[in-house]
C-alpha cells in the first residue's frame, strides 16, 4: 500500500512539473496612435533636454511625421508577412539605405533645432537607447531559440518508440 501511494505521489509530481509553463512576464504593449506616440516622445525629450516651446513645436512635427511613417511601414510589413512575401537582397538594401538617409536628415534637423549642449545630450541618449534595444533583441532571440529547443525535446519525448529490429 505504501508503495502504491509513493508511486501515485511520484506520478502527480512528475505530471505537474512536466506541464508547459508559459512565461508570466509578457505584457501587452499600449496601442497608441501616431499622434499620441509623437506627443509622448516629445514630452520625454523636453524633460531630458529642457526644450523651449519653439523647440517643442518643431520636434513634435518631426516626431509626428516619424510616427506616421512607422505606422505605415508596420502595416506594410504585416501585410507582406500575411501574404508570405519575403524581401530580396536588393529590396533589403534599398530599405536600409532609405532608413539611414532618413536618420541623417533627422540628425541634421535636430542640429538646427537644438543648442550644441542639447544636441550632444540627444546623441548620448540616442546611443544609449540603441544599445538597450540591441541587448533586448539579443535576449529575445536567445529566448526564442531556447523555446524551439524545448519544444523539439518535448516532441521527441511524445514520439512513440520505434521497435528494435532483430
């Protein structure tokens, strides 16, 4: 009787620990409109760089244009993904080239709008955010890779054993 109870407890423990655990840290990102995104970004910049009203207005326009452009690109990307369309190397090159040209133009506009000290501070903040984004992307990539390995191992365990040939 004791052995039976021990086996049942062992089975329950193994079953509970083998269940697929989903990460609890996933939070739904707020779905702001491009205008709301631009306002938030401009206010954060105002706090970080101590912008005056004129600077705020000019930067709000830039941020609004960028937010609209991001929304359009996101919609195109989702549409292409749904259709299963993959970009060619030439299309990827053109996309990256256009993005970098846009970044250079924005940097030049910021140089005209901001004072020298504000511009240096803006560049520092931008560089820091780039590093954080890169680190976060690497972390996500590692997590996805581990999930793929876990699913593969789980599938192997569930696969019926093949009979040994004599």
